[in-house]
């Protein structure tokens, strides 16, 4: 039996572009819709030896809260702290 030759061009030609629907959020008040992101560890740690960043962005006001973390598993406890802060 012959060898199978993998052709990159064939694979790329067979791919179809998938379009995503545009999401629209109609927020009318602050803290109605919050985005969050947990950044990967940076190569260089901060003075407090923290390497992760947890970011919250308010969709309406575009206000940003940034939390620095030593370990990734602290993200949920920081979220609870953030939630208590904005609920007050």
C-alpha cells in the first residue's frame, strides 16, 4: 500500500468560514452586564510575587477593576469579593 501524503493546501481549501452572530447588549444601568477575564501568568512577577490578573469591565460605564493574584485558584474568592463590593 502507498504512503499517504498530507496536503495542507487541500485542508485549507475545504475549510469554510463560520460567521458569528453579532451580540448586542442594551444595558441601561451600571453593573447590568459585566465582562471578566483571567490573564495567563506573566513571565515576570510583581513586587508582591503576583503573576495573574483578574479583570472586570462594566459594559455600561466601561469602568474597569483589576485584581492581581498569586495563584489562579484564588479567582473565585476574588470574584466573591468583587461581587460584595459592587452590591454595596
